[in-house]
C-alpha cells in the first residue's frame, strides 16, 4: 500500500513543482462505459439516492460558480427519473424521484415575491409529449401548488413559465379531427393541435389560448404524416416546445417540426411574423445561418431585438444533417432582417437529437443542455467554451440511456423539514466513520458531532465531540473508543445558529473496533493523512531539488571539444 502511495506522491510532487493542471480532464473509462451506462455517486448516509456521477471534461474559473445546476436525469439506463440540483463542483444539493413519475423542466421561478422550484411530472409516453401536472415546491420542498391546464386538458411537459403578472404559460396538446386531404389522405383523421394557454395561477382559468391549427397548414410541416392520422395515431405536425411572452404582451413559440418561431399578437392571436421554416418572413443577413435552424427548442427573447434558441439541427431520422448549436439572432422588425450575433458549438461536436435548452445567465455566460445526450456546456457570451460536463458516457450520447430535457442554473436556498441522514460505515481505509448528509439543505456551513450515553437526553446533556466544515453533500467524522454510546449531528448555519439535528444512532455494535484515543488522539484516518502529508512534503522537496538540478543542467555553460579535422 505504501509503495503505491509513494508512487502517487512522486507524481504529485513533480506536479506541484511544475504547476498543477487545471481541473479539466477526460476520464476515458467514464466516457467509454467502464463505470456502466449510468455512473452513480453513492453516499453512505443516503444509499437510497440515485445521483449521477459527473465527468467535468473542461472547467474554468470564469464559469458561474455562485449558481446551482438543475436538471432531470432519466432514460433507459436509469432506475427512475430524478429532479436533481448540484453545485459548481458537481456535489449534490438535492434530488428526488418524486413518486416515480417522469420528470421534466426543473427550474427556479418567482411568484408573488417568493422563489419556487417548478417541474413537470406525469406520463411522457404520449406521442412525444406529455400528460401531467406542474408542481411548485416552496423552499422547504413542500408542494405549494399543483398546476393544471385549463378546460380539463392535460398540462404538457414542454414548457411552464410564470409571468410577472402572476399567470403561467403552459404548452398543451389536444387531439382534434382534421381534414387530411392536403397531406395526401382522403379522409379526416386525428391531429395533435398545439395550444398556448396562459392560466391564472389563483383561479386556474385561462386568460388566453392560441391554437396552432388555426394559423398553420399541415403542409407547412417538415414532418411527413406517414402512418399517422389513422385510428388512434394522431399526426404531430407542429410540436410546440417553448413559449415566451415579451413586454408588449405578445407571445413567441417554437415549433420543432415547422423549423420556425411564431410571434403572436397577445390580444388577437394573429400571427405578427414567422422566423425560419417554409413561411419565413425575414431576410437573412448571415447567408442563411440566422434562419436555417431546425428541430429547435427553448426560444426566448433576450432584450428587445434579440432571440436565443437551442438549434438541434438534427433529429432521430436525420442525425447528421447539421451541427447542433446555441444560436443568438438579432432581428429588425422594421427592415424584417435577421442576422447571427453568436453561435455556440460544443467542442465534442455533440448532436442533440431531441430536447435541449439555452439559458443566458446573469453574468452574460450561456449554458446549453444537450437533451438526449447527457451533457451540458457553459460558454462565455462570445461563444468560448468555459465548462463542459457529462452526466453519462459520451459513447452513449444520442441513445437516450441518460438524458435531461433541459439544464439550467439558478440561485436557490433550501430549508428541508426532514432531519439529516446519518450512518456508521467503514471508509476506504476500513476505518469506522460517522457520516452525515441532508438532502436539500443549502445553508449548512459546518457539522457538529455530539454524543451521549442516554438516547433520551435533553439537548443540554449532549456533549460536543468534534466539529468540521461541511465537505460536499456528505461529511465524515472519525470515531474513537472514548465516544459515548449514542451519536447525533447538528447542522450549523454560517451565522452560528442551528438548522437541524439528526436522529441519534448507536455505536455499540462497532465499539470494540474503534480507534484508541491514547497518545496523539488521532483516528487511523488521521494517522494515514499525517503520513500522507509527511510523504508529500518529503517528495515535494525531492521534486524541487530535481527541478533545480534539471534547471542547472539546462543552463550550464557550453563546453567545446577540440576535434581533429580533415583537409578539404
């Protein structure tokens, strides 16, 4: 063991001398399925949680580290869909399977001055969209509201946006019978109509509704009807996947199969203009690059004259026809022109065959989520790649084994009403530790380990044994033979007040295996860390001496040897 550690120390020492590399890395094993199709992080104090292990392929200090990353991992390689929040280091903050439902579109949104987690849960196997409910959770992760579509229809999974007026924009799909002659079928058949509903969150009543079928022809679609429009197979000709509302009260919606964005009058419902697709109304000043997007998602206004979107460029049936990119487009509504401001390309040339997201962060950075490829990338505003993260193997991208509809970043403060979770388990060195975590608690600064010989002791009779800073989602304490029979952990805020206390657990079953506290009063793990520190220090000196020797050799004065010469 010590030989292995010594070898590692040598490279650590040389690395320190030459300057440590950045956190950027490419874990070849991870990316080629060595850890399975869905690599997981396992916590000793919360073994029931399914948490994706991240591979941070590229990282930069310029990435927005003050915000959390929100996504909803799901897919054939996962046990169940999760709503998940992680910090900038990839450490878990909160996750929930939410009663076994499929989960989409995890966000932080504001309603009447309060922040809420919002997401869709339900059945996503309804013709490429969903039938379900939108959940709003308060800061304690309790349900504040369950939001449904108006007129008895199901809320679709694609979008839910709370407006400043306290209403919600919801995508809705409804099957209607429609004449199919224009697409080559001599009968009426079922078609999926796509609706924008703006719903009052207090009353549940619709204050606005818009129908795609009332403004678009079936022949405007890039998707062939095939065998749809027959029996119970409704034709999905439009496929709405985002809604936005601007300061003028008008709506912008994205249609995947029209390859276009539709700008809609918020009072009359009439189409004001169309960007992209067969009915494009804009002159492209960027040689087609501003209007040739396809199968796109997540179109939003970004200022008065700029639109952002995730341009998939491809779908399952056309996986290689174009690159996937984030796109920022400037439009001039008077001159009716459009031009590219910035394009955002992933360095690994990921194809987002479905789903995807584009978010402009408060600091000007941009984060793209790649939908059915398990990746998200943060860019500088000018398109420079800053951080590239995978939550599933790259060799499986595009298969849907691990995917997330969208990936966003937000500020969030969570105060769960549950108690911290604890466990006594061995660490990797086979020493017994007390582990503690608290799913969803964002404000824990440090943990205090307390002990008592009486499990029913009042608070003042619990003795402080140790304290340490919170170290990621799960924090460990070494155990000693001198410790009382029962242990518990106290979560502390940075301002000094208590946030919560764990349920006491007994150490009786492992008491005879704990480390003696005589002498230096170190646990085995403490001793090993001391040895590690001493080894690293010694080898660091060796590394410095080696570097000095190499430098001296490289800078030695030249020595000229007199060699015999031959006459010409």
